[in-house]
């Protein structure tokens, strides 16, 4: 995997460039790999501040006015620099970020079509697209103004973007992918990655709320508020949404004070919104995964409120064999309570508007969690080969 990325970086079509491999593992096999591909190998003596610290060490050991960052699994297209460097002709541009492309099936939720193709494009029109970590070109002078990549948060790309925008610097989003990477495919690593994004976005919301940050425009405040606040909605209000139908049926208490017209007027409106988001995402999986991961986002709220930053752990990109039902126990318990409530309520009280409305909601909840339960019960294992002994010849 790393060999492919290094080879892709080494053949980028640009006259003046130097490729660095920043290895926090200090591995001899990677040192040899870098040497074979003509890449400069760097391994820092200490490991503070995780990925951001590693990137800052790379900045200290280099001198070029612009820096392209690539994750270890993100193979760049050869034209990435030739097509993007022109945006820096405007002196105020601090970084240029691009759409992500992942080597997963077409309907995989990791594609995040809504975010990359619509939300980032919208942010670009309002002057606040955020860095997506990999496939991003930074102006060194802009990073130096904020002391390098920001280290107080694990999600260094979002936080660095935030600090650069607070300084009045600009960013550009290009709605075209220039890298091809892997994405987590098993539920444990999906939870880990998305949970990290949620917790650290919420840390910005709780500690450096964009509504009160100096230097941001009105549009930038609103965009950053949405990016940090929506995880709070996911972690607090969606669990309530999932739990209340079961509570309503088991206690025979009408949480939704409406009659049968709710089923024919209001609920179809909600379903239309769900369909619209599914259409924007080129399928329903993104919407389903986002809603069904409410236990992850609920945990992220508490992690974000903790005064200390969590230790950094790399997200694996390999599917682990074996079922992981424990990761969907909260969803299954809530749904199980809802199903019990459906039968108990109709048996004890007969059909009613309250029973019909909550039954419809529970059916929608089942649809939402179907993909994540299917993933947790699957026994897949995708093997990623180890580094080839003569990787230089293999990729040349």
C-alpha cells in the first residue's frame, strides 16, 4: 500500500519537487523502500502530537514554499500539481483541497457524495471549504502564520482550516478527485474513524465555538457551526428519536399528539426528505449509516467534553474476519424494545393512531439500521498484501 503511494508521488508530473516519507514507526523496511524509490525518509525522534506533530516535523525538515500532503493509502494522480498550483497565484490562498476518491464499491457510504459534491462546493462559494487531509496543497507561509499544523485536536485538517480562516486567509475547493485511497470496511474501524471526526469536531464546538471566534465572516461562522453542531444533533437528538417510539408503545403514551393524518401528511414529508438526501448521496447507504451510528456520536459528545485530548490511533483499512454484533447492541436493543412494544400495545389496547404512528417510525428505524447490522453480522476478510521485496521493480 505504501509502496503504491510513494511510487505515485514520485512520478507526479512537476519539475521541482521532493517526496518525503514521514514514518512514525521508524521501520527499516520503509527506509529501504524510500531509498529504492528515491524518496527522502524521515522518522522523528519523538512522537508528540500524533499526525499533526509528524507533519510539522516534515515542515521543519523541508523548505519548499508549497506542501502537498498525502495519507499513506492515497495514491495521487500524476497531474495533481500541474492542475492545482495555479490557484496560488492569488496571495491570500492558504490551501487548495480536492474531492476524495475511494477504492470501494459504488454505493459505499465512504464516498460521501453529499459532502464532497455539494456541501464542499457550497462552502467554496462562501469562502470556507475545509481541508480534507489528503490531496491538499498548503502554502508554507500560511501555515507558518499559525505555527504549523494545529496540534490541540486530533483532526488536524479541520482544525488547521479553522485557524487559517480565522486569520483571514482563503481556501479553494476543486470538485475533482486527484487521489485514490482506501476506506475502512469493517464496523470497528468505521466507528473509530467516524467517532474521531465527531469528537474532535465537537471539541471545536465546545471549546472554540465559531459563533464567538474572531476573524471569521458571517458565512464562515455558520458553515463551521453546522460542521461542529450537526454531530451534537446526531449524538443527542437521534437517540431520542430512536427510543421514543418504543417508550410510547410500552407506556401507551402518545408522544406525537396527532391522529391518522400524521401518517398521510407529515410522515410522507419526512420520507421525501430522506429520499432527497439519498438522491444527493447516489444511494441510501450514507443516510442509513449516518443515522444508525447514533451510539458512536453519543459517545463522541462525552469524549469531546472530557478535558484531555484522546490518544491517536491510526484507522486500519483492512476488513477483519468475524462477526461484531457487540457494536450494534444498542441499536438492536432499542429496536427489540420497539418490536415488543408493537405487539404488546396492540394486544392490550387494540389498533390506534398512536400504535400506527409509532409502528411506522419503528419500521423506518429498521430500514435505517439495516446496512450497519448487515455489516456487523458479515464474515468478510479482505487481505492487503505486504510490501513486495523488490517494490521498485514491481511498480516500475
